[in-house]
C-alpha cells in the first residue's frame, strides 16, 4: 500500500510538471506577449517619427530601441523557459520585418534616406515573405539562418543611429551623387554606413534562403 501510494504521488507530480510545461507552450507565453508588445510599438513609432519635431525624433529613437531590444529579450525567454511556440516562430520574424520597414520608410519620409533604399529593402522582404508563404503551402518551414539575424541587427543599429542623428563622422570624399549619402564628403551619421552594410547582408541572406528553399523543395519532391 505504501509503495502504491508513493507511485501514485510520483505519477501526480510528474503529471503536474507535464501540465506546467505544456502550459508554457500556449499562445499566451511571456515571449509571445513581448512580441505582441513589439508589434503594438511599430505604428506608434512610425507616427512619432514622421511628426517632424526634434522632440519627436528623441521619442521615436526611444521607441525604436525598445522594440529592437525586446527582439533579443523575447527570444532568450522563449529558449531559456522552453516556451518556443509555433505562433512565435511565425510572428517574431514578421514583426522584425515590420519594424525594419517602418524604420526605413519613416527615415525616407523625414529626408534621411533616398527613395531607392526603402524600395530595395522592402522588395527584398516581400520576396522572402512570398517565398515563406509558398514553402508553407508545401509543408516546408526553413529555420532562421545566422546571417539573417546579423542582417537584422545591423539594419536596426543603422536605423537607430539615423533616427538619433548620432554619432556624426566624416563622410567619404568620393564626390558621390546625392542619392548615395555619405559619399560626397562632409559630416554624416554613422548609421548610413551600417545601412549600406545591412543592404549587402540582405542580398546575401536572400541568396542563402533561396538556395535552402530550392534544396528543401527538391528533397521534398524526391520523397
């Protein structure tokens, strides 16, 4: 009787732990709630940035840094607490792209970036999102690649620098055209060079994902 009681107690304890662990994988996990907060920040950030005043630039910088930093925080929480969810895998990269799009479009609206930069970056994200949608319908989901994470970090840092207008550095005296800021000399914000670096990484990321997608589709067709 004693042994059976102990067995039942261990079974109940294990069941409780299992239910507790399973609860962490629901859509209302802490990591998912932080991702939702980031999503809600995006439209507020954009509205503040394009309002035009110096004070609004400071507020927009604070909102953008908050949203960017919580991207790292929610990922760490999900992994350390074992609450990585299917919903989180979908909406987290989507929020990243919305944050990048709002930053680059807002910077164009206030005159910090030429039009071709947001066109190129938004077109790249549309291409990747369309590719993800096509793969999803084939039952394929590609994992996030390391270069993609680096690209996002570099672009977020570059946009944050341009929003703040700091730090200022000496531009490259190459006599470049106006649509290539930072190449005509004078003082420029360091962030423009981070944006250029991020664009190069963006193209590399698109190539990597395209190759992985083709390999995954070929593998699926062979099966």
